[in-house]
């Protein structure tokens, strides 16, 4: 039987893109809140003996994970043979160390929570920094899709003479892959983060700049303070307003507005989180990764 795919609330449009590439049935589910705020879940499509895939991007995760957990557990209870999770954005990856005494390494706790009720996971460019691979914290099979080729295609089509700029050392892994795929230069800046919204970025040596279009590339834009600090440095160096590209447009609070008025040419994102800046579609490589994982995994007895 072909897999059945359920879109968690807010993921319907993305699931439609996947559905074309995965060759699966789109499942029906009723999900709402009881008057007391608890979650009501009813799976209306037959899942017995089938591969069940939930699509749930995990920005603002605390609002979403209980419904996801209950839906997955319900599918299991109704006889699903495997539960897969497509989470284009994977949450909690940045708390990957105990930065201050008393903190938890919540990336690991979140990983063990998801691993407990999912059989596999596909995501896009998770924030791997102090953890090198997802399987250091996830106990289920995972596949990581890289957005760099799709970002590279977008840049090649829309930007004249791009120069890719990564705002911090962590961004090198994404920025350099994008630059490689476009075949253009790449510059990596240094960042110091002093707090959630306090970010400083190193000066930029613009002496070697030969009139290219600066394109800032980062994996996550949350408060946008990293991007804004980098935009400021480009301005100070006398460079043109940059195009800002983010894989995951989290944009917390007023971040999108704050970045929009910081002196940028354009803001573009991948569709891992629904946002007006979505211009780069990563559904197809996600679908390919999910199909590959389902083929290689053993069937649970
Ligand atoms: C962290 O190093 C990431 O790669 C991003 O640079 C960071 O998450 C951006 O966060 P914000 O938008 O809050 O500055």
C-alpha cells in the first residue's frame, strides 16, 4: 500500500508539493482544541499496516509538539506500521551545549522526545554546530536535505555577479556550499553573540571587492540581529545593499520588519517555514529523501 501523508495544521500547502513527488495518499484528520485547551485528534483515513508520514515544520515548536505527538500515537494505536516525520525546520538545535551552569542541552532532550514516537525523520539543514551529525542525538534514522543547491539556482537566476557572505563562522558550511554551487566568491565574517538580541559582527575588508552584489546567506533568521549586524558592516564598508537569503525564516516578533528597514535590497527564504519571503522551494529534495529512507528501513514487526 502506498504511504499516507498527513499535514499538521499550517503545513497543508507544503504537503501538497510533497504529495506530487512522493506518490502517496493525502490523509484526512480532524484536529481541534477542546474548550479547556486540550487537543482533540481523530484520524479519518485508514492507516492500518501503512507507512504514515506527518508533515510538521517545527518553528514555534512548543505550540505544535503535543498535537504532533498525539496524532502520531493515535496512528500507531490504529495500526500504522511506521511513523515518519518530515520537519522542514527542526527546532531546539541551537541549545547544543551547556553555556551556563544549570542549563540543559535541550537539543538532546528534544531529539529523544521525537525519537520516542517517530521511526524516521527528514529535515532541511538542521543547525549542526557542536553536534556534528543528527544521529549523535537522534536514535532514529534521519536524513538531512541541503538547501544550498536550490539557493544556488535561485542566485544564479536572479543575481548579477554575486558575492556570498556568511555572517559568522557557523554559516560557513552553508555559505561556502552555496558559493560553490553558483561558482562565485565567498567571504565569512566573525560574530560575537552577547545575548539573544546582542550581536556584533567583525569589520569587512572591502578593498578586494570588485563591484559584485553582496548576498548574505544564513541558516536561521530568528531575531534577525545577526543579519542586521552584518548589513551594518557592509554599509560601513561602502558596499551596496545586500540580498539576504535565509534557509529557515523563523522571524521572531518584529524581526522581519526590523531587517526590512535595515537597508537591504531584498529578503528571500526557502519554504521550510511559511513566510511571505518564500521563493526557494525545497519540497522535491525532501520528498526524494523521504522515499529513500522508507525504502531502506526495515519494517517494524
Ligand atoms: C547561529 O549561529 C545561526 O547560524 C544564526 O546565525 C542565528 O541563529 C541567527 O539568529 P538571529 O536571527 O536571532 O540573530
